[in-house]
């Protein structure tokens, strides 16, 4: 067992750096486009976690110079009302990015609403057209969390070529698009999930191990190959015996940091990168206007 602890991949500092770059880019483009970039975040109901995420996104927009066109619907809003709002934003010249804050109340069909968004304004990178572009290796808006993970690996000069990457989790939000991005970067990719037999045997092969299952402390030290790069995408709120709540990831941070070479913390790892890539996507859409 090595005695050193893992180097921390600091998503918070990198997100700040990206925001500074985006601010400069907007200042350069704004005179020729004649307006700031615009992001519209649609929220339905008053889920406290969603409201906190939306506030966080709007604050980040303000910091880089993106105009916010947020819309908050009551919890009983109809499918037609939300769909109409998306159609209006698709037509709105001031808006470059549209995002529907998930989860939505159960009576709404989130997939149908996602399909309504103009793929070129799909700030979350989840529209089937953008997913298709990713599969084909074509340029397009990329899903924010996986793109944030890739940007972090790049920043810390972690080479992926020929490396064994294991993604634990197969969601359309993270697992699947991230596997495709790793493949595009010439890694050899395995996708594991809750039904995988002998998960530890699979994760132990990983040079790059990414946990995105949404279950606290799923990845323990004995599941990690020594000197692996471990990226923790999970954000789980747990409550201790005294009733205090805190955020933890899918990785048992304390034990894994003694085995891994690089490790992302929770909070302060992948989370801030997701917001940074949302802003990046909005500015990317905006910059296409400058070229058009």
C-alpha cells in the first residue's frame, strides 16, 4: 500500500478558470453580435434542490455576462403550457440556450418536452440529435456532466489513449454519453452497472474509473486498481445519527484516496464543472450566431 494520498482534481478552480475564459469570449463577440448570450432555464414547481440548482446557474450566468431568461411554472402547469414556452424560446432571437430543470412533476412527460427544444439551443446536450452527433463523432452540443469530466481529465493532462476506462452507471445523462466521449478519446471502455456480476473484478481493471450510480460509497478502496484515476460523479445527500445532512459521492473518499493517483472530491469536483459546461454550451451556440 502506498503511503501518499491521491492528488485532488479541483473542479471548482477549473470551473472558475473556464468562467473567466467565457467572460473574455463574450466581451469579444458582443460588439459584433449586438447582444449578450442568453440562457433560459425552465423550472416547474418548487422542488428545493432544483430551486438551489437554478439559482446557482443564474448566478454563474451573471458572473460571465450571460442574460437569464428563466421561467418558473406552478407545480400544476400543463404539458401544453411548458411546450408552448419552449416553442416561444426556440423563436426568441435573444436566447441561445434552453434548459428544462429536472426532475419534473410526475404528470409531465420530460422526454417529450426535451424533444421540443431546438437542438442548436439544447444547452444540456441531451436532445436525440445531439446524442446522435456524439455517436457519429460530429460536432454539436455535448451533455454537460460528461463534457465536464472530459475537460477535467484534459486540464490535468491525464492521457486516455489506450487506457482502460470503466464507467459504472448507464444513464442517458452521464454513463452512456461519457462512455462515447472516452471512446472518442481512444480509451478502451467498459460500462458496468447495478446488474453487473462481480463489479469489483471489473472496476479493478480500470486505469480511469468513473462512478455515476447515485448510491453513496458504492466504490470502496479494494475495488480500485492502485494509481487509478477515480472520478466521482455521484452527489448523494446523507443524514448522520445526529440528523445533520452532508453531501457525499459514489466513492468512499477516505479509503480510496490512499489507493488512487487522482481523485475528485464531492462537493467541489464534477458538480461545478457541470455548470461551467452549461455556460460553455450557451456561449458555443451564441458564437455560431457571430459566424452566421
